[in-house]
């Protein structure tokens, strides 16, 4: 008796992709503020502006852009 295992393989792939997705979302939520600060620092350097650290992680901005900072 030959069994069809294509459905089982598909379910295994979906579970693996789901696990990777959940881990990626968790990592972005955990490190999101640090990533935002890194991008802000790089963009300040490219624009020729001074980088100003925020009070907490994820609140940094370029000097002169204080009016664009959301609280």
C-alpha cells in the first residue's frame, strides 16, 4: 500500500514558515527601537545634520527636525 505524503510535507513546510515568521516579528518588536535609531543616525549623517539621542530607545532625531518628532 503506497501512501500519499504530499499533504504531510506541505503542512510541515507551512509550520516551519510560520515559526520563522513569528520569530522574525518578535525580533523586530524587540530590536525595533535600536534599528530605528541606527537608521536615523545614518540618515542624519547623510543629510549633514547632527544626531541627537532621545530619552529612550527609538526616540532619536536629527537636529533641526524637532518639530517632526512624535511623542
